[in-house]
C-alpha cells in the first residue's frame, strides 16, 4: 500500500490506515451495480481493503432514507472511508464531494443531503473537496453512473492513502448541503410528529436524538394516550422503555437503540396498524398520568 503520513488537523492529510476499510451504502438493489462500485473502489487503488456493505436496499432515489440509515450505521464503524450513492440528480449540476469529519471518517458521494446528517453526527465536516474536476474520474465513460466512474474510484484512492486535496478541489466544509427534516411539534394536548422512516419491523421513527432533546421533557414512562394518523388510523399508545412495557400487539412510544423517538408495536407492525408510511403526520395525545420516569433508550 502507498506510504502514508499522519492525518492533518484540517482533515486534508493522507489516511493513516494500516488495514483500510471501505463501507458502502446505495439504492442499487440486487444486480451488478453494487459489485461494479466495489470493483471500481478496490482496483487498482486499494485491492487489500476490507469491503463492508452497509445497505444496498435503500428505496430508489430515497435520499432521506439513505441519509438516516447512513447516520445510524456509520458511527459504529472505526474511522474509515464510506461511499454513499443515492443519487437521483446524477448527470445534473448537483455537486459531488468527498469530506473528512472530526471523527476521522471520510465520506464520498453526491452533495444532495445524503451525507450531511452522518457528518454532523460524526462531529461535523472539517474538510471538503469538490469532485467536479477530479483527476480520479474514470475517463471515456458516460455521466450517468458516478458510483462506478467517480465515487468508487475516489473512495478507493482515499483508502489507498490519497489525501482529500489529491482527489478534488478544496471547498468550504460548511457548504455541505443540509438535509432538512420535519421537527416534532408540541401542542397543548401532546405531539404532532412526522414519520421519518419505517424500518423492517414496521417501527416508525418519529424524531432523531437531537430533535427530541430540543423538544424538551417527554411524558413519563407509563403515560397513556392515543395516536392518530392523517390517513385515519388510530390506536392506544403507552410510553415505555422497551417493547415489554406494553401488552402484546399494543403500541409503545420509546427511545430506540439510536436514541431516536420511535413508535413500535409489540409483536407486530406499528406501520400496518396505523396504515402509516414515511412522510405521514401523526398526532399523539396523552392522558393525565403521574408516573415519574421518562423514556430511556431501549
């Protein structure tokens, strides 16, 4: 592997990774595209890098879903290179970027909001380059598969020891596009929330950890109420710490393993019960309750 020097405080220096890791997240689904992304990243720059597929099942073009999945998964990894491609704007004027975070992770992908939530959770972007004129771009290819032709090769170059300024033009790290998410809103009776995502189990993620903190104290564990969806679904709900705090097939409002506010159905799907999908508004009203413990992460 290329001889490397220590990472600079500004984040532009070369990686100091003795066993480089490249993680990938896309909406490519089954088929050859994810394999082509991996091949373009590992060869010839980083053939000995470990490759980790985070998720290639993001819904097509779902930038928000991809961003939230990346935000949830990347903090569990050691400092590494992550290439993320959910890119409905490929071939347009949208910017392509690579960045370094305060944690030492490097993210590569389209600047469409996909990378920003993860970068923020990793302490913020400390250095960023525009890949528009990157010398790493594969020549003689089209402009509709940047995963294979740009993002993969850049990720491989970084894992192989290249510095950010080797792969693109330095830009303001504060210029990274922010993903705007709907915030929960407190009412006189309870909460108005938007479903940010629905997971494999039908659990509804309603607010991220920083949004919950900004919202202030939640009703105590044991507080009972009712949740209503904008499509007409309605069910009783109780605040808890984990699924076992409610009877089978009932709803629990809790702080999940990512410390987000979530709504789950014990032994079933909250999404199916409420006919709820990402983007839908829920209204949660609470009864009077004198329990004394707030919800904690499950």
